[in-house]
C-alpha cells in the first residue's frame, strides 16, 4: 500500500521554539565539541534541527493511526535543507506533515517533513525524516 | 578573520582528513538529552531487542552529527551547511562497557561551484561496515 492521503492534512503547529546559546552549546557538547573549540562558529550544528524534528516525528506517529510510537521505529534516512543557518536568538515555528506512508503488512515506512520558519515567517530549514517500524516485535 | 575553506581551495577529489570518534553509552545518554530523542532503543537493551536489534544502538543522527562536525571543523567558521543528507545503512550497536565503539568519518569533495556550493560526499565506517550511506553535504560561504 502506498498512499498520498496523509499529505493533505498538515499537523497542527507546535509551540514556538526559542533557540538559546545554551541549547546550541548543549548540542555541541553532545557531539563531543566543547564550546572553547567552536572559535568563531556561531551557527548551530547542521543536525541541530533534529531537536525540533523529533517532536514532529512523535506527533506524526501518534496521528498516523498506525498504532506505532517512537519505541517501535528506527531512523532510516535524514535530510536537512537550509535557507539560512540557525542562530541563538531565533524563534522558530514548525509545521509538520506526513509526506508519505508505505505499508507492507504490519511494517511501515513514514516520511515526515518538519518546516521551520523564523519570527518573520521566513523559511529557515526543512528536516525530512524517514523512519521504519520493525516487524519482528515479540520475536525471541 | 580566518576563512578556512577559502584557504583550502577545495577542488573535486579533495579528501578531508579522516576523523575518529568514540561512542559510548554515556555519549548516547548525553545525546538523547540534547536532541530530545528518547527512543528507548538508544538506552535500553530490552527495548532494542524487542524490535530485533542485538542491543542498544546509537542514534543515526548522532553519527550524522559527528560526520558534519568533521566537515564543519575542516571548512571553518565562515562556511555553512545548506543541505545535508544521510541514510543509516547499519545500526551501530554500542556495548555496555567503558570502551564503546569507534567510528571513522571520511569525506571527499565532489563538486565545487565557488563560493556558492562545495559538495562533499561523507561516509562513516565502523570497522569495515559502512554505517552512513548516500550521504552528502553542500557548503556555502556565508554572505556578510
């Protein structure tokens, strides 16, 4: 089964996300990069928007009607496309939609896009995540 | 002002220096907190085994983040990533010990349209296993 149906219903926008210097530092530390190694780099690391995208993925799974949650899936593919970098002080709004669902029996593949815009409504980044549910639940 | 990427004069075929990163369970906990990705397959063996994995696995986007860290360090602070993609070919199982696993990140410049676009193919290996595939990043020099 391959359906375009989900694309027609964007999910509700989430709360505004205020990007703090501390959150960017925390994310850099989680990549093993202490703040004193950042030098002049101010932009958030390219994978930082996963912080916003994960909420979108969880929301999309809950709304998919497939009966699966975060614990049932593995991440297969990820893309970040930017209009501009993310900086501390940005206030981002997100818009999430399920772009694609492929199902084969009880195995599902979902592609979820999360668009992020700044306070002026200008596009900043789109995170596209493809996640797959694993079929051998309960297998030994 | 340092403009590392300009000084590197990248051309197609230029290879980034390989970078080696260690991932332990401690790193997974830290990354879970920073990213907000609390999928229990990244910290709980029972949850990982329930969906057919051998044990706790690293977040794919953590590996992707380590790879882009290598790229950003190479390119310098005035280059920005405008597009970055990866597929997670194989899960990275992270054992419950103090040693963890070692991932080697490499990159090769595949296309240069200066200064708007430097395309780099990224890979990451765990031993001989490729853990990131179909991965590329596009860098641009930041305006202003």
